[in-house]
C-alpha cells in the first residue's frame, strides 16, 4: 500500500473525493467491491478479523493506497477499512485506474512491488513457523525483516539534511535503502525520509546507496516518480550515478550533503 503518482491523484475529478467521518467504515471485510482508495487527508486503519478476533493490520496516512486487491481480482474485501480521524479519500474506479495506468505505467510497478512484498513477508512468517513449530504472535504482527548481506569492510558515511540539521549515519559495507517506512510491511529503510518529507515527494523505496569497485554509487529504484538528483542532475531510473564526498543528493524534494566520515568536504 504505497503511494501512486501524486500528480495523477491531484488531477482526479472532484466526484471521486469522499469525506469520511472519524469512526466510519469505508468498507468491511467480506463486502464486494471494485474500487480502490487513496488517503488524501487523515488516517485510515486496516483491520482483519479471523476466528472472531479483529487484528490491526496497518494505519495508513496521506498518499497510501488500499483496496487494490478487490479492484484487481473482483473478490470480496479481505479486510475492513475504518477512518481513525475525519478523513478524505480518493475513490478510484476500475475505468479511472485503467486511465491512470495508461498515463503512468509505473503505478502498476508500485502495486506489483507491494504485492511482492506481502508474499515475501508471508514466506518469512512460514519459515519462522516451520523453524519454531509454530509462529509466535509477535512474529505474525511484526514480521522479520531481511537484512542486506554485507559486501565488504565498513565504510562509514553520513547524509546531512542541512535544513533540519538531521544527520543519518550510514555504513556502506552493505547497500543502504533510502525512502519512507511502509506501514503495511513494516519495512523501514536505512535512511527513513518520513519525518523530513511531510508532502510525500519521495517514494517508499526511492533509491539505494552502495559501494562497488572502490566507489560509492546511488541508483534510483524502478517506480520512483519524483526523481533522484546528484548535484542538481537527475539520474535515469535504474542507472547508477557516482557519489563523491561533499556531493548534494536529493530524493524528491529532500536534499542531503553526502560525507565520507573522516574526510573533509571540498571547499
């Protein structure tokens, strides 16, 4: 449940915008539905009921989408969606969704990535259950997060957000993900832009920093819509760009200065 292209969302016709009062259900588990929704304002909780017990799956905020499985498969809702606060959601019908995909195929890539993440999460839960005889409640609710394998000796570096003073310490012995935390899969990137990007100009999985052949590189993930920039130059999606000490990196509208620890920045 990540964010479609915000430019397409904002251009949606007014009749698809729904006001939802706090406590009101948008849909309930088991209902038929052919629309998906995007949170425009407020907070939406996703609940799933099993054996008579309701469990919180996720809390979604502006830019997150939900309900796409019923839109894609024409099956009953597998969870309920309820507004935690007074909210606005964009209701996307199948015809509108088809137009959005035609205008921007990367929206489809984002949805496939999200569904793939759910399958991976279920595989991890199954592996944990097989190892332990049965999965614990904590594993089911939190889920293990696979770590990236180290690729060499530690290479300490920082990303300095000069506007706020926030500094991320990173270690390029392994690839470092840059993006926003995902409330559904609970995957959190090594550089979490969530508190620095209230307008959601960056993607959930926006880019990766890594080391190769003695150099540092940044590569934009497929499905990123608002760009990755090195010293003001936009990178092509999936084409690595070299990063040097003191370079300015921008993910969406969030800009950092990259510094290798112990090396002075160029004047």
